[in-house]
């Protein structure tokens, strides 16, 4: 009985194994058929569709004629980059060169226009009496300054007698003038004004007046010999500077040097030469 049961189990095991093997073979064959079917469908769909649309169904494909070249694809449009604003160019400024300053201290710059205005008025009166050529050189104004150190001043009560000793006379425009004649007659050779505001002198209140500087100026052409007049003005400036402890400055307010004096002399000679040329 046991032998028969073992035989039955063996037969059933063989049949089970055969059934499993048969089922596996059938499954593999079926899968291969499905794959080949898909390959056929894919190759059929790879070309243009019957209705003329491409494989993506977007648009119709254009069939090229014999000898026709395909048109190049348009380049992709790239949005222009926004131009960056250029920063303004920064200009480096070189530091301005200051004019060489004197140890005499700072002073007002309003006196020179006043001195030139006086000189122009004097010259206008002088030209009214002379018959000058229209092409004659323009008028020249020669200026010298007497400047005291900062903190020191000239009192009017001391200045007045010094000016009278040098031959100055108080006159027009409330300033002092040096005339051809020591008595105050004749034409003006050169004049003297206050270097600082208001630029004039009050003869009645000279004792209340104080100033750090004086302006001496003459015009070209002028009466008499120009070089002699300049020498007189230069001499007066030096005497006032020595008396009150100041310095003589040129027209640019630099310390007067021998070279500057020569420049003044050459300027006067050149002016006279031009006057002779133009008659």
C-alpha cells in the first residue's frame, strides 16, 4: 500500500512539473508575439500619416521637389539685453594752485578797481586836451602797493604829514595826488589811494583813519617824462614803506624786485615806442 502511494505521488509530481514547464513556454511565446506586433505598428507610424500631418500631429510635412534644398531653420530670437546705464565719467580735478601768499597777511582786493577807475578818469581828462591818433596803443596803468604786516596799521594822523612832505596834495575823488608842481599846480603825475575799503580818505577825520596799505598808480600816457614820473612814484613808495615798516609790492601784489622794476621800465619804453610809431 505504501509502495502504491509513493508511486502516485511521483506521477503527480512529474505531471505538475510538466504543466509548469508547458505554461512557461506558452507565456514566453505569447510575449514575443506581442512585442513583434508593437514593432510593426511603430514602424508604420514612423512615416507621415495618411492625412499629411507629421508624427506629432502638429503640421503638414512639405515634400521637397527634386533638386530643392531645405530651407534653413530660422535662428532663435534672442531678446536684446538691456543696455546698462553708463555711469558718468568722473573727472578728477586737479587741486587749484593758490597764488604764493605773502607773510604780510591777507588784504582786500577791492582797491585795484578803484585805483584803475581813478586812473581812467584822469586819463580821460588828459586825452580831452590832447589830439591823439586813433591807432595809438591803449592806455596803461602802472600800480605799486605799500603793505604793512598783518596786525599793524598806519594811522591817518601820521600818514598825512608824510604825504605832504613827499609833495602829495589832497584833491579830486578824495585821494592824494602828486602834481607837476610841488605847490599843487599843473597836471597829475601819479596818485595815492587807500588800499582797503573804502579806498578814499576823509581829510577832516584823518586821525580816526587806520589802514594797512596804500596804492600808488600812474597812467600812460601822462604829462612830462614817463620814466621820470615812475621813478618819483617808486621813490615815494619806498619811503613810505621804510617809514611805516611795510613792503613795496608790484601790480600782482608780489614783493617788488629789481627784475620787476626793469619790467616796468621796459613796459614804459615799449609804450613810448608804439606811440611814436603811430604818431
